[in-house]
């Protein structure tokens, strides 16, 4: 199955996990990049409220053509218990009909209060969430 590992990483931990995952699956890999640099202060002050509200912020155009993949593995750091704004921006770009695996990376290892909402967000794009995993960084 042609698979893309699509990830965002603010401090590098999710990047390490994504790279291992792509190797395991022999998948292509792409990092979601912010259009402008956000500070750690901005991540807490702006990023956390946006994460809770499931809002996006601007990301650079994706190089990969998502239409060309059967499965997309999305890895996100966890901010305020939720996927981060740049990952929400990437979810908005999902074409319908994809199998989507979600890996949430956090210091606590839990996103129990946002799991169902994240699955619903992806399902609303016409995609099937095949797996959802919480990983401690
Ligand atoms: C703004 C911000 C908010 C965070 N909120 C949470 C949280 O609610 N729960 C949690 O377990 N970890 C939280 N963390 C920790 C990160 O999810 C964790 O360190 C993650 O592995 C970072 O991934 P990265 O290095 O790829 O950016 C937060 C980190 C930041 C910077």
C-alpha cells in the first residue's frame, strides 16, 4: 500500500518517531512546515487555544500529492491535549477515501479527551481512521 508519513514537529521529538515509522513502513515522508516561524511563547499563547478549538495556522504548501497515496500516517505533537494547528491545516487538505493512521506524541502519553473529536475531524473529510495511537515522547 503506497503510504505517506506526514508529520509536524516543533521540538524534534515527533520528527524522530516519524522517521522511524517511515523506515518501518518503507513509506514516503514529509514534514509539515509553518509558513512563518512561531516562538515557544507563541506556541503556548496562540497554539494552545487554537489546538483546543481545532483551528489551523498557515503552513507551506505540501510537496507530496496526497491523491497519490492509499494510506496517510499523520503524526502530531500534542498541545493542550489536542493535535497542533499545523496538523489541523494538513487534515483540511486530506482528499476523501484515504486510510488514515493517527499517532499523537505527548509527554503524558494521553489524548483521551480529544481522541474521538480528532477521529471525527478526519472522518468528516471522507477518510477512514484505521488506527489511533498515543505515544509518550
Ligand atoms: C505549547 C505546548 C503544549 C503542550 N501541551 C501538552 C499537553 O497538553 N499534554 C502533553 O502530554 N504534552 C504536551 N506538550 C508536550 C509535547 O506534546 C511533547 O513534548 C511532544 O513530544 C513534542 O513534540 P515535538 O518535539 O515533535 O514538537 C506540549 C508542548 C508544547 C510546546
